[in-house]
C-alpha cells in the first residue's frame, strides 16, 4: 500500500488478523459516497474562527492589514482549512460499511496540496471515495479495522485544492472500554511557574512567524540536519476542545445541506447517540444532532463517555491533529513557501490537562520534476511527558535565491 508506511497501523507493531467481519465494506470501495454542501460561501470569520481554534496565530489568516501587504493581496485560508468545510472531519470515506457495535478513532492522514488557495467568497466541495482497508490485531482493541478513504476538495471553478487520504480505526466498542488506562484518569497539575514557562515556549513560535513576516525563507539557507523551531500549545481543556469542535463549519446548526446518513447502519452503538448531523432531526430537535453534546463525538468532552471507548479523559480530535501538523510546517515555511505533501500517523490522543509539543528535522533536500525546491522533514508531536502523539514526514516547497 502507498500512503501510511507499510499500510495503516504498521508503526504500532500490530500483527495481521482476519477475525473481524468487514465484508460489507467491499461494496463501497472505489465508488463516490454522498457529501454535504455548504449553504454559503466561505466568510472571513470562518477562516478566523478556524485559526483561532487550531492555535495558529498566523497574521496572514486573520489580520486584514497584514494580509493586504502579503503576496496574496488579502486574506487567504491556511492550508489546513479544507477539512473545516467537510461534514465528517474527513472520516466519511474511511467509515463506510457495517461493523456492528463499533467505535471509530482517527488513525492518520496523507495530504497532497496543489497550490490553489482558499479565499473568502469561495465555495468548497468534496468528492469522497473509499479507498481500502486492512484488519489487524491490536493490544488496544483486539481485531481492528484500519480503513482509508479519499477526500478531494475543489473550489467553485472546479480547481483541485487538496487530496486528503484519511485513515479511520474501527473496533468493537466493548474492547476499547476494557483497555482504558485508569492511571490517566486524572489531569496533571501545573504549577504557576510551569505555566509561565509554557507561555514563553508558546510565544516563541509565534514570534518566529512575526520575525519572518513577509520575507522569504530561502531553500538555500536550509541544511540537512536542521531542526525546525518547536511549537508548544495548550494546556488543553474541555473548553479548548469545544472551541475546536465549533470551528468545523458543520458543527453549527443550519450551515450545510446535510446528507442523510445512517450511523446505526455503519455499526455505531446506539448508547452513544446516532442522530449526529441528521438533517431531519435538526429541524425537530437540533440538540440531539450535536455530536459533542449528545452524539458519537461526546467522548471528546465528557470523561465518562471517553472511558466507554477506551480514552481515559477528554481528548482532542484527530482531524485537528492533522491541521496542527500542516499549520506547524506551513507557519515555518512562510507565505512564499508551501507544504506540498505530508503524512501523519496518529499514535495517541491529546488529552485534557496536557500540552502539545511539535518538532521536526530536515532529512533531505531535492528538486522535483516540476522544478520545485523541496525540503524534506520528519515531524513529531508529543506531550509534556514525551508520549508520542503523532509522527510523519513531509515535503515543503521553498523559494530559491535568485542567481
């Protein structure tokens, strides 16, 4: 398989098994599945809300004066933004077919960017096509299905902006709950001095972007072995995760022409709620359609529900972790650079009470067939204890100094 190294789940050392009935998935592979459409074009505040929620203080995406003086002549969305316009956080084409009484977690993403940017006034559409799946035996939940699907985001002119291949992790509900780590039930306690240090580290990355401003980060000045500046944010909380949830446009009432979906039909357990984003129920009792308050996503914000699916306390969104990775690399590249391709493997959740620390190392430089000057990096996401949350690789196009 292409995409995630060796196929989904390889980094976790899983053994192959074929004990989970996934036969219903086969009928969907390679065929487009339904999508929901935005009711209004992208507004400036959609973009501002997104970067605020994703902890991404890049002036290009929220300050009109800075944006006007940029190479773009006005506000553009960050490269991570397309996922905010999808009705399923990218997981929909990676969650087709019935696996009875199952739950879902995000396993990873692969992104291919074309260079087309999203601006206020654009209308974004997504063609979604299930790609493949594999079943493996995991310590977390026994037989587990790693399923992949493609999201193809285009604008109103039919231009492809991004192809995103998402991986979902589907497993039996009772299995995840049985392996929850009880030692992680309590949030860490931070001293006042420690929080001051976190704030200093957080601001250092923002200052790096301020110092670069509208200038180029030259490909010539980057060397193999260089470390990118670390990015630190948090402390994560129920409030910060709720802010992230609301930045996905679909998670506000009435913003999309919602497709009719059958969450029970793909095997989600009814105890978690099966009305999330249901277009008919939204007209009757919209509270029941809110995944964070009531539906399958409530484990992110309610520890008791998190523990039912194997998480020790409130935890962050996989799609947000994908955005964090893209924003980290794009923020370093600056407005004259671009993330061309990125792979992210999600290995653990961001939990309430923790911070997230992003680092990356330059492992190669090249010039591709299109003449783009690329910096190759391996990137990593961890918490304050060193627990790995995500790993991956990426290629970033940077400008070359004039001869």
